[in-house]
């Protein structure tokens, strides 16, 4: 994984709804290979706002088939970057980017597949990339999109989704669910939870689908995932991504510093870019990432919430405990990969390598 940021320009800032803009990134020709992506992946941004180093990761909503890199940023109460993107960022501004990452992806196939996608709010961004790409390059495949928003007005990419529906009439089915607006059918009202899943899958979507893609706030995402598991859908068919709100980060930052018995201390060695450095870290204190940043290390990270995997590294020696892990696949964990923003030492010596792919 490349941990280095590249400076790129903003090509366009486009207002999508009252509280959401999409941002087209101008990736120069010499970086296009490095920034190539699969539909559903996300990208990490870095900028300075009021002298503060701000990093965020956002899913690409564009399709790689169109040689385009676009993200959407919805305003979050008190969100430093989302406010900046919605009110200040302009065409021609520069921003730093890390190459795309993530496992929430649509794999290419020539087989006829049926995909069910369930998104809420800005959770539509990776799902839109998946649907656009799959409709274009999997001509035998079908998509069902269940998309939850507060009102009709707040539906992000409403026109684009309508246009896809019109273009692929027999291969894309879209069902909107609104939480703060009355609709003619009760099915289209409310929130997506287990009870709503029962209705949706009884009347519209099929549990026989080949893959399920879920993206939205934690509560909805986990409710749908758990419901699908309760219906005996195999884990390998359930793909989910939590969208990463700035509020989640704040909550996580607080819990990263755990009070308690700090008698036990681990000697931590970090390998990065072919060099290494060491420091001591109590078992129940800051995460490995926070402690290393405090030492002045320039380590990769974005969400600090266990979601984006930007801080992924391989544990070469010792044991850690992760607070949460929403980003690593079970086989990566089995291979020894960890999210350093979530990891606390559980042995007296740790060797953590950011260079291993
Ligand atoms: S920084 Fe996002 S998972 Fe660690």
C-alpha cells in the first residue's frame, strides 16, 4: 500500500442537494495507474483547515469505466471537512490524496448475477459506483437498489439514478424509502431495520440474489447484515461498508485513551518506508497509531474509527487487541494484519510493519 499523498486539483464542485456536494478530482495522466480503482473503493484526502491537518476518506461514486474520480461529501453537524467542502472548496483548489483502497467492491464477471444493494443517505456513493459499473460491463446482470433517505429532496444522485433506471429498464429496479415524508405505499416509508427487511424481501427483493451490498450508518448497516445472516445468507455474499461520519471519529478518539491499569508496557517497533523507530506504550492507553503519531511519525490514517483501513499494517511480532474492526477481511486478520488506529498492545514486544503489502 502506498502511504504517500499526491497533490491534485479540484476539477469541479457540484451541488447535489442542499447539504451535499460532489467533487470531481483532476487526476493527472502520470497518476492514473496509481489511482486506478474498483467500483466501491474509497480514497483518503488530506488538507489543512485553520492550520489543522484534516484527513477523511470518501467512497468514489464515479465509475472507473469513465476515467473519472468523483466523491460526494454530505454536511455533518460540526464536521470540519464536510462544512469546508460544502461552503469553501472550489474548482482549482489543491488537495492531497492517497490511492484508492477497500474491499467493498464489485468483482467483474461475465455470468448473469443478481445483486441487491441497500444504501442510506451518503451510503449511496460506493453503491452508485458499483451499480453504474455493473450495469455497463456485466450485461447479463440485474440490480435491485433499496435507497433510504429522509425526504425526496434529500435523495443524493436522484436524477442520475432515474437516468440509469430509464436506460436499463429491465435490469435495474429502484425502491426509495423515506423516513420523514408520507408516501402512497407504507413499504416506502420509515427506516430500514429488520422489520422493513422482512417487508422488502417478501415483496420486492429476493434472498436468492448472488451478492448483497449494504452501505449506510452503523445502525442500519448492522441491522440489515444481521437480518440477512438470520436468513442463512452466507457471509461471503454479504458485503458491507459503514460510512464514516466525522461524529464517529470524535467518539472513537475519546475511547482510544482508556483509563485503567497502565502498569504493563510494551516496547513497540514500527517499520515504515524501510526505516524503523521504537517507543514504549502502556497496554491500556492510546492506540498504536496515536502513540506513533505522537512520536512524530508520518503514518497513514484517515478515519481513526476502524472503518477505512488506511492505517492497516502487519503485526510481525507480538499480540494486540483491536477495539473495533469494520474494514479488514477475516483472511487479512488471519494473516496478521491489524488496524493500528484500533490496536492496543497485549505483549511486551510488538513489531508493526507498514511496508508489507
Ligand atoms: S484510520 Fe481508518 S481504520 Fe484506522
